[in-house]
């Protein structure tokens, strides 16, 4: 691995480490200035490089990770207020507003839709799969007979 | 006329392990995870920015058109690394390479400038290989 081939590899590694830190600690109180310090960047430089690599600021990325993890928890039928706390929001009101901004629907509507989808897949699994696969692999027959 | 691809298949040797690889390591989203009777599971994931393309993580197991001999042949070929399953793209190959390596993804080829673009090769947990590319713009 020649230095000329990866001129920015070391730089990227520090940005990637910061991203992985957010992935791991999104539910905690994260001070993005601390992350910049850890990565040995000025805050301005850190934000600029992070956006160059990931297409969004560290703050926006943190919010995205929190919302995505909230979606997973909501799908498991955990209450909206508990989910907001579990993914690192201070209040369920601000969580609901940010969730809606990102997902386009409120957390409660999202949860209802996901639970309905899951129930449908359990009740009528053939709605989840293209018929050709279900038929070719014998699942259509197995499900119809069960 | 045909307009789009909605589903494609990647044959895997273990769906739990494939779930972990594609979701937790590659960052794909689960689209559908539904039981197909007592012995089968329909598991599809989507690339983060391509939610309309379902990639089916299809277990190689006996049933339907797969008899015992076919299954064993498939398993041997997948483990051997015969199948190149897809080309994935990313905005920044060096950063993506670093991230996936940190998550334990095994690369057969480090990022290299090719005529086609900037490319690396990695394998999934079953043995399928993929190109990870940053295309020439």
C-alpha cells in the first residue's frame, strides 16, 4: 500500500473513527467538539471533512443514526416515549418533531404501519414474496396447507 | 418494456450470519424478514440509498428446485469464492474501505485505480465476492 496510492487514507481513518464513534455512542450525550478533539481536528476542519466524506455534518449524521435506531425500536413495539429516551433525545416532543422531519410521518404512525406489516407477514406470508419464488421452492403449497 | 429491477438474489450459507453481515457491517436496511412456513425465511435487504431494490439473501438449502446434490455443489462453489454477486458503489472508497475493514469485512483487493474507476474487492460471510467502486466522474 504505497503512500502515493492512498494520499488521504490516514485522514480518512480519523474521520471514519469519528463516524464509528457516533454509530456506537449515539444514545449517549455526544459532544461533537469532543469528537473533533479526539480526531485531532479543529471543529471547523472536522465538520468540513466529515461532510466531504459522508455528505452531511456530524450533527446531521448523529440525528440520522438516532432516527434509524428509533425506527428499529418502534418496529419492536416499544413505546414512543421510551424509544426517544433510548436513542438519546432529551424529550419525546423534540424526538417526535425530528423523527417526522426525517421519516415524513410521526413515530406513532410509523410504529402502527410497521406492526401492521409484520402482522400481515405472519398472517399472510405470501404477500411478502414474489409468487415465482414461493411456488418454485414449494413454500406456497406448504403455507397453503398449514 | 421492462422498467426496473426490483429483486435480485444472493445465495448465502446462513441467513442469520448474512443478516449480520449485510445489515450490521455493510449498513443495508432490512426490507422484509418473513417466515415461509416452518422451515424457510424470506429475507430481503436494500442498499441504504436504493430502497426500491430488494436483495434477497437466499439460503442454499434442499427444497423446490434444489436437490441434495445441487445444494452441495452450490455450497462448494460459494465457499470457493466462485461467484461475483454485484458491484456496489460509494462516494468515497478510501473512507468506506477503512470503515468496512474496521468492522471486520475481508478484502481480496485494496482500493486500486483501474480504467473503470477506483475499485476494491471484498467477500461476504458466505464467500460471494463484490466490487466496491467509486466510479470515474
